[in-house]
C-alpha cells in the first residue's frame, strides 16, 4: 500500500534552549520569569549573543514543522513550506529537516531566521520564552505556487500563521484545489481570540480536521465545557479533536464520539505535545484507522514527547511508541474506518 503524503506550512523557527545559572539575564532583558515575549531583531540578536556564552542547545521547531518532522519519522512522505534567513540558524533549520527526510521548500527572507529562545531557570526548571519571528513572518501569499501542493494527500497548517490571513486563505484554496485533506492546529487561545471570525470562516469552508486544546476550543466556541466545544467544532468540519491536558482528549466525527485517556508518562516538559499528537492522529487517519484508534495513536506519541526536554522524541522512546502503535494498527486492520 502506498503511504499517503503530507505537506505542512508554518513559522520556521529554531528553538535555542539555555539552562541559566541565575536570573540575571532575564532581568537584563526585562523578561518576566515564565512569560512569552516577542522581541525585535536587535534584542533577539543581543539575547542570542549573550546565550552563546552560556552554552546552548539548538532544536529546529515551529508547530507545523514539529508535526511534519514527526509524520516523516512515521514513514509518511512529508513536505514543509516556510521562510528562513540566509544565516547560521536558517542553515541549521534546513539541515534538521533534511536529516528527518522532510522535503522542504524553504524560501529566503530579508531578515534573519526566526528563533524561539527558551530560558530554563530555577529549581523547578521554569521556562521563559523570547521569540523573534524574523524571516518566518515574511512568508506572503505571492510565495505560494499551485505546484507546491501537487501530489500531497494532506495539508497541515499551524494557527500561528493566522496573523497573515491572506496567506492562510490562499494556502487552503490551493490545497483544496489539489485535493488535500486539510488539518488545522489552533495553536494558541490568544490567536483564536483575535482571529475568531476569520477562523470560523476558514474552518467552515476549507478545514476537514481541527486540533484544539481546551482553552483554544473555549475561545473558538465560547463554551467552557470541552464536550460542548467539541460538538460545536465538529458541526463545522469532518473531525474535531479537543485535548484536555492530563485528562487525555476527546474526538468526534459526525455522531461518533470517543474519550481517549492519556497514555502513562512521566512528564517533564509539555512543549510539542500537541504537535506530536496531531502527527500521530494524521498518520493513523492516513492508514484508514477508526477514529478512536487515531486518537489513541496521537496520545501514545504525545506521551513520549512530554518525557523529554524540547520537541524531539529520542530513539528509545520512538522505538517503544512504534511497538505500541504497530500493535494497535495490526489489531484494527480488519475494521478500517
């Protein structure tokens, strides 16, 4: 059976992780502990220089890029569209995607490459973010060409791109014309709050599968009960999923609804859990698995990523996940949904 393919579009960001000996750097750059701040190019460059002296860990990131890297590891032919600067971080992002077998269309922007600087500080490993979007923000509708979408079965978008509504609209139109199943990760409740009408319109007209967490679902539907939110979202698209944190997730398609308990894990860092959940779900969906199994496979791989710092699951955990996932697929191959 030919494996179905997936294309993603999103902010091409590199996560720069640094373990801080104390809070002096946070104070110097006016970064409240535990917050996420957007910074300009000058500040972004200054912070990066300061971090280099401490010793840093680089991981290619960005929500959709994380999902696409993960689908590639699952064996799906995976592509990604983004924009980077012609610099060290841009080359790093590109080589990371190549290493995971992702077919990238990485356009070059004028600004330096986007980065998310992550400071881990204090005894409880609290994380503070300084994000400079840089070249990632320069992706424009004119950059998209119909041939970029040809040959792909799925198209995955991250909600963080919604600030550029024209780009998203053109991307989903092209993906629809190319016959793709379109999935959207809502990304963040404040993105949903400030782009509510636009998101409703896009979901209703183009999107087949929606991934949201509890706060994003509430912002989108105005219902505080996640089950009510789920039903409301599923009226607008084919499949709705709402992740309810430690409780697991709920999935719905038409009148079929399932609660998916979380898989056991020893969480140390929740970064990337939603991105990997989406990858597992879409991989299972591409194999024609029943709805409940799609949610379970998303849950298995999300449980692995919360056990590591950052968004990349290590090899032993991948191996473990694949054993559990292959068992589930084998058990359900007779009753594909």
